[in-house]
C-alpha cells in the first residue's frame, strides 16, 4: 500500500483540483465497462419519502476485466480514498438515481452518522423538501460541455437545525455521454450566510440609520465630536453652536486647541492623550464660556480601535451646570433640614411616616428606625379630644395648612409642647401625595410664659406687700428704739422690764414678718459677700438638729469641692431654715431629711433647670424630705405670699415666699418636685464664685460715740425723735432735719461742724439719693449713711456706692447702727 497523501495544508481549491485529476483517470477506466444506468425518477411528482434505493438502483453488465486493469484501478482508488478521507470538507459521490455511493469522514461527522448508514441512502432525503427541486434542477443541468456547477442550499441537521451548505458538483459521463455518477465537495456556510444576511440587512438600513443618527446627534443634549489620530476634528454636532457659539462645519480638520482656546485645551490635553493610549477617560471639568459664564461639564473620551490601534476618539460632553446647581441647592436644602432647629417629618398621603430629621429624634426620643412606617399618633398625649385630631386631618386632606400648638408625649413618657405647621405636598394635577410637618418644641416657651404670668402675679402681690411693709417698718422702728431705751434704764421694776422685753420681742417678730414680705418682693437690703455654702451648712447643723425631732433622720451629703457663692449669709440661712422647718412639719410621724451639695457646669446648648440660667459654674443645693408631699394642684402656688397648705394658725404663708424672693435676689432660681405620700425636694441654684471667704468678727460691746455731730434726716417725725434719742444715748450730738432740703441748707451753713449725715432714703421733696448727689458738690463732701426699709431702686443704690459710706436696714438695730457709725467715723 502506498503512503497516504497529507492534505492537511491544502486549500479547498487545491483539493478540488487533485480530485479532478483522479476523477479523469478513474473515468477513463470506467468507460471501458460501464453501461448506461436508467434515468432518475421524476422527483417533481414522486414524493421523496417514497423513493427507495432498489427502485433507482440497477445492475450493470460489465465486461470481464483483465487483472492488470483491476490492479491499476485498485491503486488509483486507494490513493483517491486517502485524499478524500483526510479532507476537512464534505465529500460524497452518488449515482444518477441519488443513491450515495461514497462519503468521507468529515461528511459522516457532519451528519453524525456512520458511512454504513449513509451509503446506499438517497442524498435528497438530507435536504429540506422546499430545497429538493432546486438542488435536483442544478444537478440535472450538468452536461458534458458544462460538467461542473456550484450551488448553495439548506440541509436538516440531526438535531433538527437547518444549516446552509455550499456544494461544487461534477458529473461523470460515459462514452455515450450519459451520466454515470456525481461527485460533490461541500462546506458548511451557515455562519457566512447569517453574516451575509445580517450585512445585507445592515446595508439596507445603513443609509436610513446614518441619516437618523445624524439627526439624533444634532438633537442630542450632549456635545458630541470625533477626533482622528492626527488630533483633527472629523465630526461635531450642532450643540457646539448652541453652547460655544462655534459653527460645527468650521471645526472639521481643525485642531482642538484652535477651536477651544489654549486655556481649555491645556486642561483637557492630558486626558486626550490618555484616551489615545487606549483608555476610556471620564471626568468632570469647569471653565468659562466666551461670554464669561462659568459652566460645568461631564466628559467621556472613548477610544476608537481598528485592529487594536486607536484611530480616533469619540468625545461625548454633557453640560451639567444645571445638575451641579441643583445638586448644590439640594445639598444645601438637605443640610438645612438635617441641621434645622425645627423638627421635620414627612408622611405619605395615608399618614405613614417616611422621613424625620435629627431634631425629631432629639425632641421625641424616637429613632428613625422606630418611626418609619408608623403613624404620628404614636406621639399622642391623650391631652386632646378626638375632635382636635379630626379637625387636623380634615384640614390637611382638604389642602389647607394646619397650624396649632399641640401637647405630645415623648418616647420616655414625658409630655412636651409643639407648635405644628402641617401642609400637603401636591402633584401638578393637585393630588396630595405627601404631608410635611414642621414642628417647633415650645415646651420651654410655654413654661416661661407660665412662669412669666406667675412672676407678674407674684410681683404685683410683692409690690403691694412691700409698700405696706415700708410704712410698717417705720412703726416697728419707733417701738423697737424706744423699747431699747426703756430697757437701758434702771427705773423699772422686774415685772415692768419683762413687759418691755415682750413689747420689743413682738415688735421684732412683726419686723421679721415684714422682712419676709420684703424678701419675697426682692426689696430687702442685701449685704452680699463671698460665702462658702458648705461651711454655712455645717454651722447650721446644730440649729437644724435642735429644730428637727429625733424621729427624723438627717443626712448631709457634701462632697469635697469648692462651693463658694456671692450671698448674704443671713438671708441664705433664713431661706434654708424656712425649707427645713417646712420639711419638719411635713413629717409628723418622722422620716428623713437630706441636704446635698453639687457643683455643676452649664454649657452652651444644654438644657437649663430654670429659664434664663447663664452658662458657667453653679452651686446646686437639694433639700429633700420623705414627708407627706404636696398636692399637684398646690405646687404652682407654694411660692405665693400668704398661700399655705398648713392648718389655720400653723403657718403664715410667707416662709416659701421669702425663700423664693431671697433666691431670686441672689440671681439664682429654685425648683420643687413633689409627690403625695413620697415627699418633696427643693433645689436651689446659685451662681458659683471663685473668691476666698473673709473672716468677720463681731465686737461684744456696743461701740459709743465721741461727741461727734450727726445730721439726722428723717421725714417720719416719730421715728426722727426716736432715732435722735438713741444717737444721743450713744454719745453723739444730733442735728435733726425733717427732709432733704432742710438738711442741705443746714450742711451748707455749717459744713465743718458736721462729721456725718444719717439720712432716710424715701422722703418727699428731696430723697436720700438726690441729697447725696447735692452734697457731693460741697467742699468738703460729707460722710453719708443711708437707711431704709424699702429702697426704691437697688440698682441706683449700687450706682451711689462710691458716695455712700454705709447702709442700714429698717427697723434700726441699735448695735448695728452703732457699729456702722463707728466704722464710718473711725
């Protein structure tokens, strides 16, 4: 056997030429013995599925072949078979009746059948019925003059798919010109046909698509251009005219620098180079148009590849100035809502919450996760009737704005006040899609309003009481001074002396009541100093323990620290005493009394225990008891003068009023928390002071005068005489004056003979303050001490301090008067 021919590198044309040469040699041998075969049946009228090989096959009568001829034919066929078997194309031969006589391996693989299954079958059965007539016509058209023909047709694959094939058919004729067989070479051209079909369709649509694309590009809101590898524009749409004022046609063949200008080009040049390196470049930029307007752009430089080489760039630029401005506005709007001091809530048309800002969480205590999807009724306090909420819903669903104050409940159960403004968000057609609620927490404002009303009421009462107290003090001053004078005499019996003491004690008691009224009205005279509140409370311990019964447990909680305040020790001690006595009375069966000191710091933005508390350091004193408590309806009134919850005869109703006034006068505030059956807690807040506490000592004896002359000015004649008598008993020479004008005339007439002026403040014609001002114009200006139980303006007193040497409160205390006089004169 001869070596097979390697045809793996041969083309189809070379294989066809090789087969043709072999066919010629085979034909020459076959012509010697081949006889005519019958003609093919009429396939137009005979159904393909009824064509049987035995109907078309015939037996040829061959001459006896010589051994030499058979050898030659065998060798030729063997070589022919090797060529055909190794070919990658489909090769077959069939008789004029359609019976397949040979198929190569590629043919078998293509149809997924063996050669035994294919040889002897009719090749037309592999062709769809709608193609058979055409294929048969092409085969029958072959002649001796034109024995080779090519055609394309479809075939049915084993899986049922229809593929395209290209066949080259050659008819072999005998000596008489009759066809003895056909040999065909085929190839699957399905992909090519699909590509051709697609190309045909594409070409058909290309022109219209090109026109349509051009229209789209020109109408596109984006700026589109194409730059070739020589950095020249080859296309630009009409948007260049609209935005840059550049005619697109003038850009063709021009460099971008000459179109956009040097500054803009230098900005985008590195990006153009990056895109020409094969990278798709996306970026945002901004620059000024020729008219000076700043615009923002979003650009994409997309490389155009041809055989892995970048031959141009498609440039798509979007003017995003409007988007940028909208984004900036929305960002500002979002920040405004997120940082708003007002609570913002958005619901859908059914009332389900869809958005809340941080202020909502801060006010209500509910997080976003807890309220999204919920109904705002989770905030209902139960303080409003159903009609209130129905009116709200009816208003906003009718497209009206609803604005009301509403009492709501926080997550922790605490009630708070809001000023709500709710309105619908409407579509262009008017349909409400959402509701927006803007809510302001007005709890502190409501408390301030309530406190303001209370303050005005208390101020009115205080003003009335203070007016009465002023006159009352003058009466008590006369009684007290004369009682002191009588007690200094030895002309009375023990019984008479005891009665005089009772008169003085009752006068002092009346003065104390008056002082309580003045403390409440904040018109008492203060002598503030740097005071260690912790030290004061420790000094009061013995007094508190004496006044509190043994069945009451007293606890002091004074942590280490600085508790200095600027306060009048006597007033502060009085305030603390009043509260502890009330606590004692609230625990008839015993209990516990607790005093606690805390130093706290208030920072900006923090909630204040009381309105108008300034930032900074504060001292907090809590006095609590476990007594019977205060009824809720009584709490708003407990600081009002003459209001008491005690039985008749057991309370004046001035104790807590005095406390309130003292604390207010010290620029502090006081709060109360109480529950029936559990007790009460009073908390006093005082501004902290960072100064040392002075040590003050009091002399044991009443200091006497040395015959100095004192000009005494008092419009109340009885009090004038009583005070004169006391001063003379203290060894002073007294020059009386019934008003300021008389006093001024006296001093002008004898300035060198008067060592000190003691004047009342509240006088007709020329009061004490005006008198001091007039006296300052004299040379030399005198030493002055003012006295009053009702200063008209404490602020004015502060203004006069540089001219006034001292101050004495009415009713006058002999020791206090004597000490003040010696302090001034010495």
